[in-house]
C-alpha cells in the first residue's frame, strides 16, 4: 500500500472532506480527560494523547443502547428496529489496543451460531477506523504481552504515525485505500519519513517493559480455581466496577424494558453492567452464586485469561492499562498476573 503524508495543519481539511460522507468521531479533551465524541469543530481534535480515559467502544457499544422500540395498535404489537444502523462512521485517532478490542467484540457478538448481535456487527461493518501509533506508551501499558503492539496496524483501515509536524498515512484495508486515494492532495512520503516511522515503532516497543505469559497463566488458572490467592487478590477491591466500565473489551450488559403505558409504547434497552457488582449474578430466588468479592474478582481474571482463550483462542485483554491507572484501590492487574504466574503446579 502506498504511503502518504498529512500535514498537521491540514487536519481540518481532512475532516471537512470526510465528514461529508461519514459521521466523524475523534478524541477531544472533555473536562480534563480524553474521550471520543462526534466532531463538529476539527479544532477540538486532540491526537497527542497517551490514551483516552473512556475507550472508544462506546461509539459502537454505548452505555445505553436501544435494542428495539415497540408500540401498541389495538391488540397488535408493532416492533420498530433500531434506526441508523447503516450510518457510516469514522473513528479517527484510535489507538491500536482499542482498535484490536473491536475485533474481540466482533468475535464475542458473532461466535454463537445464529445468535449474532446484528446491531453491533452492522455498526462495526459501517465504521472506518483511522488508527494512530503510540509513540509514547504509558508505563501501565502491556499490549505486547497479549497479541498487541503500539504500532499494530491489522485492525484499522488507515494507520497514522506522528512524525512531528506531519503524519505518515498508510492505507491498510481496501476501503482505507479508497479513502486515501480520494484525498488526492496528500503529499508523498519519502524514504526518510518511512525510516523514521520504523524507528518510532521499535522505540515504542522497547518502552513497554511489562512481560506476562498468557498461555502459562491460562494453564495455572485451570488448575487453581480454589487457590487462596483469590482471597488475597480481592481483599482491597471495593467492587466499584471501574475496571470493567473503562475496559475496552468488557461486553457485559443488562437488559431493561421501559414501558410508556400512557402513550401505548415502550422500548428495550441494554446498559453497561459489570460482573464486579453483587447484583450481577443475583437470582430471582435471592441466591447469588458469586456472593462475595472473592468469586467476583476471580471471575474477572478467569474470564479474560482462561474462559476467553478457550472460547475464542484469544486473550480477552488488550493491555491498555486503564484498569491499572484508574483503580481507586490501586489494584494492579500486572502485579496480580505476575502473582498468578508464581503459583506452583
């Protein structure tokens, strides 16, 4: 694929052209932290960020998502499918770990035969991802241990590398190539640009010092479901769910029916949920199979590093480090995984 050059001063020009066809989402600074929002003013776009606090998964999997609406006409119930699923979107400036998480989501929502989540899959199919390499990964990042890389390109349509006052632009997919070709005003990359991008990639990889072995952890978890370590791990957890709500790979949701009897209509929605909540597994009878923090903390680790690999042959974590950075109790997933690695068989 041919590589091009986008000058930083031309970000607005890029936005003006692409926003004619796509709803354009990008990272912005909102109340002191980075999050992805639909862009109305390209001057608000922030690309020199370490990573967003809230992952961009909420563009396709929002905190509150309408599954369908319904209305009564006499004795008949009319179902209204979600609107705008075919709406074309661009997520601009997404980091490689978050782009990879969309693939994990797609695996989860399409794996079980005919039980596919067409809402998510249709949104993803109609979304173009324009990624940007991580020149300076956070100290909490460990993507290289879980199938990722700060310059991983496979999960985006177009990949950008920050070269200082310009970006190296590389089309990765066919639709990415079509978009790049349509931007005929982009400059041509020279050998020096390409060499600098390679050097930045290597330097970024060297900056990630955490190394874990997911295959070893999977085997150890299989054999230590009742190990005392789970009591130690859960001791300081406050069950707030921050790790899940800020995780780009957590898919858990609750389903609620909202009925408007006065207007003879209603809707079914799903909202983000977390297995760290004591209500998550509460049964109608009052029994809770995960009644303590021990079972809930164990489930979180088992899900990402044991159950997910068995179901999808992939680790259910992209190593973004958000759960490490924002845990109010300072629980460090990297430390927990290292502790598990030390368990003797």
